[in-house]
């Protein structure tokens, strides 16, 4: 069982990195500036999942400060205002957010599996 769990952990690391890479690449078409501000894969996935379309950041009621420090959130908001990224459709947003959720889920399962070992 330990050998199987170690092998699965290695595979999860590879898949997590692949999924995260695709998320960075896909979301960067919409909000390329975010990748220079949030550099850690799981945090990036959580932020992307919460934000979806960058125009949500214009609302004062919308917050991501539970995911990133307040000063970083301010940087994200400023970057969203001047972003050179393209608009996305509802279907694009749904798929990007679904991919972000997959990254989050795989990371959580990886942590659970590591604890098991």
C-alpha cells in the first residue's frame, strides 16, 4: 500500500503541475498581469476560481483578501483596472473556473495522501 501511495503521489505531482500550467496559460489570455503578482500555483488557482472575470474586482464588495494579503489584493485590483487581457465568454469563464477547481481539489487530495503516508 505504501508503494502504491508513493507512486500515486508522484503522478499527482505531475498532473497538478500540468493542470496548473494550463490554468496559467489559459487565464493569462484574460488577465496576464495576475501571473506576475500571484506566483504560487495553488494560490493562483484559488484566486482565479474566486475572480473568474477580472471586472468583478471593480466592485468594492468583492474580496479575495482571505486568499492573499491585503497589499497583494490591492496590486491585483490595480492590475485588473489596466489589464491588457482579452474579454472572455461565460462558457470560457466556466471552463477556466472548473480547471482552477480541479487544481485545488488535486492539491487537497495530494495533501491528504501525503498525511496518509
